[in-house]
């Protein structure tokens, strides 16, 4: 299928204007930006769905914003948003609609895919999940031998793991304390052994999460789990009480031995990394309860609605996407640090790595040509204040420009002396230090010897966003995830790439299958890889016998 040629991004008037504008302001310091406009800390802010975004500590002027918004408009962001919300097949390389927004659409609304309203189906599954979650939470759903279920283990990988783990950790405060939750993703047997260590199979429920139900890692772990369970329960019937599946592939679920009555469905228009609010979130719902889960969906939905309707210059996901692109494409920044000052969000950066990099790590445009600009930044991060004692040195005084997103909450879920004030004081201090730095003169005035002054001074002019919310709740988490989802969408639209496919993960899978056979069949055909791969395989085969 040929695709219509679109104007190259770098040829667009707004892009060219941004290039010239960058030259004009690249040397200007944030100290100067604030001196020129003392009110910018109140002006360059936006608020939606319970999240307050302060983007004033960015190297931008009104003109920058104006041009970035113009770029978004020239690239058809408005039309693309509408196409996504309408259910058009905007995932062009897989010819699929992209409708994670439908997963959080209220019951009374309609979204048509090929003429069918998908919203009733979404709510039917949510209702079944709620019923099942309530049964597990209350102890009504028992194991095969009549014992109460105390351990829930989610088996899945990538999009079928990172969202559930992140959400479980993020919302642990709301989780039922008498249930333990564990997650197995890696095909490395260590993951399985450590996750099941000390558990009683009679009290354990496995949720096998796999959109395709053909993923090697997940199926290998699921089969191992079945053997682990059967070793003790010794009755195939036990599978019914100890395994449920979340998948789009009923046939494979049945082949594995799970009754479709114990299968929770989702649809091909939900991408793996966009699926934590579908049935893939079953472990989350069991942990926090159906009501809290619905609150989380309401948070997602509130941000979706804001994204759909707010003007671009007041639209949080659009602003965040455009700012990220500003540093990525004009300042040459290679990474984006996400720094939650909230221990419960410790897995949030890992979650965002997949969301961002698997979505926008592409170099071919929708019309099949090679990009001549950078696409996705590398996303990384750790919770504050821990990161301050490790890598912040490089952000403050290294040679690279690293834009950072700081995330904090006004109220803690665990009040403990002055811990929370100390935590938040550090967040505010870091964004201030990064923006304004400390000049050599200021350092000298403190009596520091001349030779030491260059080492002890801080250039500043390091850009940051601060996202501040009242409290980490299921609603806030939903809004936060949707904020990043839609920011990723904004960037992908401007880069003219398909943010919803992931062909780049295929080649490694195919080669691993072939090499897997060679590892089993050591005396088979001579190896036909390159000399490095051949030698590594031979060495492995030789040493594994020991
Ligand atoms: C996400 C990707 C990928 C996927 C995993 C697991 O967008 O598609 O991370 O989620 O490969 O796939 P299954 O859910 O099909 O096992």
C-alpha cells in the first residue's frame, strides 16, 4: 500500500522558524528569562485533571511556545487527535485503530470501530473483572483444596507486565494488605524461583497476561507455574481455580488449559504498552478494589478529555510533548530524566521507558521515508531524593543538556515527622539550582579560594518541568499516565511516525528461536552465524555441561 507523501517535517515553515528562533535564544540564561518576566513562574503553568504543570523553568519565550504550537498545527495534530478518538486505523503499519481511550470511556458514551460501539464490551469486561476481584478479595474464590487465595502472581512481559507492576507499586497504599502480589516476566528461571519462593501453591492464583498468548517468555513461565502447582495439587482440575488468563486469543488460552470462563478479554485496538487500564490491569483491580480501579480510569478519562478539548497552548500533554521535542530536536538533547519525588512511583520511569521508547523509537515516517531528524529521547530516572546522591552530579555539572520532569505531591500518604517537607524541599531546591545555578562570583563571595571556584560554581540554565498534584490517588495516577501517553502521541504525530507498532523487537525474537534450537541440538548442523556469534555459542555449549 502506498501512502500519500507529506511535507517533510524539516521543510515546514514552523520548523524553519524554530531553527532561526533557537539561534536567537540558545545563549539566553534562565536567570535572564526570569529577570525579564518576574511573573513567568505563574504564567507558564497549566492545570488539568488534578495535575499542575509548571513549565516556566524551560528555555522558552512566548514566541517559542507560539512557534511550537504552530508546528503542532502544521503537522495536523488536531486532525490526528480526532482520528484517534474516532477510532480510525491510525496504527497504519498494523492497520489497526488505537483506542486505549475507549478503555476509560464512561458507559453512556459511544465509540464506533467498523460500525460497532466498543464501549459496552469494555464495561462488560470491567464488570466481570470487578466481580472476580471482589470474590478473590473477600475469600469467596478459593483454591482447589478449599484454601483462601493469599498470593496473586501476574505472569506477563513488556506491556503485559510493566503497567501492572508500576500500578501495583504506585497504588500499594490502597492495596488489600492480606494479599501478596508478585510479578514474573523474565524467562530467566530466577524470576520464577524467587517470585514463588515460600509460597503455598494451594493459596496461589496465577494471572497469565498475554495479548497474543504466544509470547515465549510468558508461555514458558505459565507452563512452569502449572507444573509447580500440579506438583502439589496433583489434579489437573486445579488449573481452573489457580489460573486465569487475560488475552485477545481465546483459542490459545483454551489450548493452555484455561477455561474461557476464566478469561478476561481485550481487543486488538489496545496496544500492549497502552493496556494497563484494560483487563491487563486485573492484578491492579484485585489489589485496590473495583471502586479504586474505576477512579483510576476516571483520572485517565479526565486527562483524555482535556487533551481532546483544551487549546494547545494550555494543553498539558501537548505542552509536555512540544517541550520535549524542543530540546530533542533543536538543543540536541538526547535524554529525558523523569524524577518522581514519591517512593511509590519507583517503577514509573521504567514504565515510561517502554511507553516512550517503544512508541517513538522509529526512523521511518508514515510515508516510508527515512527521517532526517531525531525521534524519541532516551527516558530514564529514579525517585528523588535517591538520585541526588548518584547521578544528579552529571545533570548539574556534566557536559550534556538533560531536561528533567520532576513529579511531586503536596500531601504524603505516610506522614512521618518532617519527612515529607524534607522530600519536597529537595524537589524545589533541585529545580531552582538547575535553573539558576551559582556563579563563580557568588562562590568567591563565600570565601572559596580562587582555584576552587570553577569546581564549585554551577552554570544553571538546566531546564525542568515540575508536575505537582495534591496527593497520589488512583485518579492522579490515571491522569499522570494519560498525560505521558498523550505527550508521546503528540511527539509521534509531529515526527510523522507510527507510535503504535514495534517491528524493532521482531528480529531478535526470530534469531533467538533459531539459536535456541542450536543450543538444544549441539551436534546438529555446523553453525552458520558470524564468527563472533558462532564462537560464543560454542563456548556456551562447552561450558554449560560443567
Ligand atoms: C507493547 C509490546 C510488547 C508486548 C509484549 C507482550 O506494546 O507490544 O511489550 O506487550 O511483547 O506481548 P503479549 O501481551 O502478546 O504477551
